[in-house]
C-alpha cells in the first residue's frame, strides 16, 4: 500500500529526477508514480468512502421488530434481543451472528436512540466548595497487631485545590460525619462557603425536609455552627460529588504504594496507623500549595469552639445493670441500677455521665444486637448468687482471657458442684487485685499441672511468687556425646 509519505517524496524527487528514478527512490512502480503525479493528490485524499454496506444485513427482515422494542425499552441489551430472535425464529440465527446485531444496535443508539446524559465540567472558585464522603479501606488488608482492622475513612476535599484530609471511623453514622467534618475544618484552619455530600447512608437523610428526621436537625445544627451552606447530590448520582469520589481512588492507590514501600501492612497500634495516614495525606497535598494558598486567603474564620462530636441520650439503668443504646447492650456498675444516666455516643466510644461526672468510657459496639458486659460491674452480686452464672445470658463475657475459660472448664470437670462458686471467687480476685496477676497464676498452675482453685491462685498473688514470662522458654542442654555414639554405630555398620 502506497502511503502519503511516499507520494510526497515522489513529488519532491520528480522536480530534479526523471520519473523512473523518482519512482524507484519512492518505492513504487513507474505506472503508479505516473498516476499520482497526474492526479496531484495523496493516497489519503483519493480514498472514497463506502456508500452503504458491503454485505447483506442478516437482520434486515426482522429489524423493525427489534427497533420497536428498543424504542419502548432503550435499555434492552443486544444479547437479550438476540435470544428473543432465536426463540421467535428458530434456526434462522446462529450464535456467531450476535456480534453483528450488537454493532447494528450500537449504531442505532448513536444515530436514533435517546440522548445520553451530559456531564458539565464545573468552574471551581477558591474557598467556595468542599466535598466529603465515606470510603471503605478494608480491601487494603490493614492489620493492627496482627488482627484485621476493618474501618472506613471520612474523606474531605476542597474542590478548587484538591487539598484533602481524612478521619478513621467505623460506620457511616452522624457521629462519624460530625467528628470527620470538624476535624477537617480545624485542620484546614477555616471554613469554605458550601459543604456537599451524598446522603452518607444513615447520616444525612431527607435534608430537604426539615423537621422530618432528627438526623436532619442535627446536621443542620452542625452546618449552622460553622456557617456552612449544605448541599446534597441526587440519589445514585455519585458524579455530582465527583471530586471526592475521584480522590477516593487516588487515596487508596497512594496508601497501597506507601504500604508496599513500608513492606508491611501491620501496625503496632491505631496511633501508628494514623501517623502513617497523616504522612500519606501530607505527600498528596505537597503539590497543591499554590492553589491551596489561594483558598486560605478567602476562607472564613472558624467559630470560637468545636461543636460536640457526640449524640446525648438519657437512659435508666435496668435491674440487670445494663443500658441499651442503638440496639446494643452495655453493662454499667450495679451501684447505678435504677438511676437515670446521660450517655454521650461518640463515633468510636460512649461516655457514661452521672451527676455531671464522667463515670465510664466504653468502646462503642458496631452493628446491632451486640453486647459489652464488664465483669467488674456485676461481680459483687454474682459472688452472692453463684447459681445465676451457669445460665447467665452474657456468660461468655465473664471470661476475660482464654485461661479463665480453661480454668472454669477444669473446675467443672473436677468439682462440678462448686465450679461456678469457685470460679466466681477467682474472678472476684481478678477484679479486686489484678486481672493480669490472676491470669499469670492460672497459666503457671496449668503449666505445672497443679490443681486449680481459688486458694491456690490467692497464695500465688499474696506471696508475690515469681512466675516466668510466657515467652521464657527453657531448653535442656544438648549432650554432645550422643553424636559420638551415633557416629560409632555408623562405623560398625
């Protein structure tokens, strides 16, 4: 095939060479060269577009029926319509013709089908808009001290400079939204004009119907505290929150690369992981300094103080020494039974307040139908009512470590009638003296194959008996003369 470049070379050479020489140097025959010189056109200019199809359309006879179905339901796929044709006209169409129908429908959509949604690029102004959303990080395989760390990040982005930051959280709750947004604003050091989100699952519902939902009132209160104008995208239109959606992908890619450089996905504790994320965000923001400075020059001042990151509840402590918050059960000290207490529900923990004093801080349970029972809250009365232990609904929570469970199983096997009473006395000792000390004592008794009892554990604690660490391993010295014996046996054979 003759190219445009060959013909250009031919025309240039023909000005100083004869036709035959110019044709040879251009890589074509003399007749071909003569044709292009006569027309004075390049090959690309001489090509003629095909007028119509080069082969018969196998679907021409039934295309009207296919077209009617597409006009009624434009979302129908070509494969679905092809299967319909095969069922309607058996043996007329073979499987190999599916691609032909796909091309025909593709052309129909482009020339006659419904108009497609148009995405309009927006002009962003400094300090005007920020966007936020939650993104799941579990797919990156992060572990804390060897245990999987299932979590999300509340992701905040300024749309003009793409400056971003984030907060670790565990659910798309209002408390997570409040903490994440406020953390971002205080790290930023100012307040943009508008804040845009999607519905953030349960966090922001019916934003355009004030008074219909408590979440809405709290979210509006949060916006009002910072002087923010709230926006939400349409349901299923994630592109309207496009900046933060795109940053989700790039953040995860940056974290993945940083993890590969680190050569480990395990962190000693949450603080170490948070410091790691801070460094990733700092690196991502490093190239946005100029546009970020423009934003800093126009954003508004922060209020005098943060709004509380918690949701308050007033509940009564039930007779079983528990409270119920968000369909989860938490134990409190039995002294508070019958009293009204205030619970502050944060994103990752709850605080128990009574008489304007913080009484307890408890990790927040995730999901619904779960329970957190602390044996120290109820052990005083369990010791007095040992018969309630065996069928106690939350009995499994009363084994602080696996050794406590092993000790109870041992007591049931060797002293079934008094197993519960004896175990509860050991648990009471852990509450009043030292849980770790009792755990070490149980480990030593098990390692030494000694009988387990309250008296035996108490003696170890009272006498402060030295117990080797669990990591201390004793290895008997190897008798090297055994190798001589082995070698002698080989020589004899």
